[in-house]
C-alpha cells in the first residue's frame, strides 16, 4: 500500500457512488480518514452501521471543515446549493470535485460559489448499477471503468493530476475533456439510452391489447434488457435530462431520424436495407467487449442454472 | 427418467435454438433418437462433432422420413419453402412444429403445404441469447422460459397436449394463444426492443461529433445494455420485421408518441412529468424479477471482479 494521497476526504451525499468511493478509497489506502455527510438521518444511520466513514455528520458545512478532498455526490440539480453551503467552510488549497453525469451545468452552478483559494476539478466516474443508496455500493465499482475529469480553463494542473491519481488508485482509467464535449459524449452513451429505456418500458405498461402480465412473462424476448436502466434513480435522471437538455435533444433528433428510416424499410418490405443495418451494428458490441467495457458471456453472463 | 414422449425427433436447421432443443431432448430422455438436417456442410460437420444428434443428413426431406416430431428451426422467411419440401415425406400422424418468432405468417406460409394426415402445432420458445449457431446452444436454454403454442383452429387437441408435454420436459412453461395475439405480444416484448436497440446502436455509430472510440469507452453509462440484442442474427431479424410488419408498426407508433411526450417534457423543463414517468417504470422490472424472467443481481450479475 502506498502513502495516502490525501489526508481527509469528505463525501457529501453518500449514495451508490459516494459510498463506493469511500469503500474503494479505504480499501486502497488512498486517504487517511473519511468524513461523510447526509441530511437524511436514515442515511447517516446506514453509513455508521456500514462503517465505511471515520466520521458521519449532518451538514455539508461540517463535512468539509479541514478536508483536503471534497467530493459532492448529490443529484446534479442541487450541486449549486451545496457549493454555496460549503464555500465559507472550505480549507485553503482543498480540491473540490463532484460525480455528476452532466458537466457544463456543474461548472456553471458550482464554480461561481467556490472561493479562489480552492481547486475545482469536476469529475464523472462512468460507472454504476441500477441500484441506488449507500448499501448498493461496493469498492470494485470503478475497476476498469472510465472517470472523466472536466477542469474549467485555468485550473491548477497539479490539482488535476492529484485527482487523476486518486481515481487511478480506485481502479479507474482517467480521461480529461471539456465540459461541453463530455456532455455530448454522455448524451449518446448514457442519457439517450436511459431516455429510450424509460420510454419503451412506459409504452409496454400502457397497452390495452397486451396485458402487463404478458409483458412480464415474455420479457426474455428482449424487453427485459431495457428494464434494468429504467429502474435507475428517478430524481438523479430528472436532473440529468434538465441539465443536459440541448445535447439530449440533439441526440434524440438523430435517433428519431434513424427510427424513421428503419420504419420506412419495414413499411416498404425492404429486407435488404434491414439486413444491411442489422449486420453493421454487430461490430459495435465486439468493440465494447474488446475495450473491456462488457462481458462476452451470452446474456451478460446471466445465470441459466448451468455453467456451460 | 420417464419413457420417451416421441420415438424420432427431426430438427431442421440446428442453430442456437435447434441445437439447444436436441441437447435438452437428449438430456431429458424426451425422445428415443434425433436426426438433424442442414444444407450447410459446415453446420453438418459441427453437429456431428458436437454429437448432439444420432444422425445428420443433408436435406429436410431425408430428415423427416419416419420422424414423429418435426421441428423446423430455420428463419421465418424460409419456413414455407421447407414445409413444401418436407410435405411429401412426412409420416402419417407426425406432429410438425417450428420455433419462429412470428406465428401468423407461419400458419399462412406452412399450413397450406402440409398434408391432412399430420398435426401442425406452431410453437415459439421465448428464449435465446445474442449468439447464433449450433455451438452457442445449451440444454438449459429453455429452463423457466415460456414456450407459446399457437395451434390453428381445429388442431387435434391430443397433439397440442403432446407437444406441450415435450416443451415442459425441456424445462419450459407452456402457454397457448392465437397466432395474432402472439404476434402482438411479441411485437412489444421482443420485436420493438430489438428494433430500438438496432437503431440506437446505429445512431451512435454515425455521429461526427463523438468518435466511435468514445462510444465504446464510455458505454458503461447505459449504451452497452442495448448492444447485446443488437448483435442478434441479422437474417432472422430481417424476416421477423417483414413477417410481423403490422404489429411492429403499431407498437412503433405508440413508442413514437411516448418519445414525443418525454421530449416535450425535457424541452419545457417539466421536471415533474419526468420524475413521475421514471418512478412508474421502476415497478416493471420488479415484476419481471418476481416472474423469474431476469436476475435481481446488479448489472444483470455481470462480473465486477468481486463476489459482493
């Protein structure tokens, strides 16, 4: 184990992501001590019981006192409020970061509140599961996943390096890009897929001709794959769509054009166009598996009650 | 082990599904012997090597000679041709079935060719993986999955019961419905999800502003879930969309309306409408898990290099 990279880490809002950071930071000896804050008495009780923080406090202001690294893990829509709350209590020279899935709005909402004597390095670990809350976290969540840092122009390079080293120690691969490019990339790799998944699950639930029980029974035909991400935290996702409105609408526009093209091929009975399209999309999954971002096992490795 | 339900089973076109039927039928002692036919010398060689059939022949006509149960496992678009080929060679009293994902067209394409002295009981096991070909099959594929039988009006009830018993022995739950209702149910639980998955994967592949390498790297944000079913066999899926055109277009219409409603909510910044929708869709996954049709494990149980 190497020497800790930071003395005190403050996690504000320890849910799935925040609690996983705490677990991973401790497992890797990345920090000397961890303080977690939550306004919810229930969450504070769970964190204390899980024993994944050295100290559990009620307010974010208390949490950041003396902390060298502050990671804000609340939904995107309240990051600005939290920044305002913590600003007067931050230690000089501290690094302030977050884990939000949208970065342009984080820079706009948090940045102006933070004092000049701290280093603001927004981050987005592209990792998670469909489960929410501190009990769903685990130390290995970030292993071989990407963490994107989006430092605003003029950010202290050493602070960016230190945060990158922290995420590397937690098992992540680190990439740096502008907030705007991040928001475009995530619109297609994450936000549009979630919106489509939420939509199709809703569509299936509202049919008069096919019962809900039939939808559930026969979901192994493909539908069930969409339901996993459609169970993600509703508040978090509401905030993401509102915060990344323009990029999401742009990707939705592209997607709608492509749906229209395939619909036309079906309507006209154009088998060749369909085959061509379906053959082309196969290569992408191979690329994802080769990039270490998914399993090659059939059915995502779901158990079939066998070990074939 | 019980007495075999059929003497000889003929599997025409042993790919993922056909080879899994052969494996499962043998594992359960459901039949006394199995003959498999494929026009492809490569497939015949693989079947012989896998040793999952007692006999491997070239033509479907040879395969059905003396067979008591014939299961046609070729793409939906060629089932009619196969029915015509096998018709003169079928044993009197044989049961003829298939595994096609669309049933109305199967009844229309196969039915007229089959002689009156055989029993035609179309079937659709709602099971599979994204992999294709005989080597991808396994005996447990149908365990706790549904197999839908769609006997045309006037079908011999005893034959329906015998085929139901066969599928039950292979581990499936059996349901009986009309071909048209089947096609509507599968349009929403399987065909629409595949079409949407194929579309979104294509959309992501065609962007100028986000590179393919970025799409692959950051796919763990949600996109990768769509890529699994978008790697399914292109020929099979071309045939499905052409064969179930009306029901698929109907479901696409519904889906488009729902996409438009969520798009409007995003454009207007209507957070309440988004939250409400995202909260509602959570219950569906719980229902699918309770119905035994998916795993409750995070990330479909994908390995995170840990056993949490």
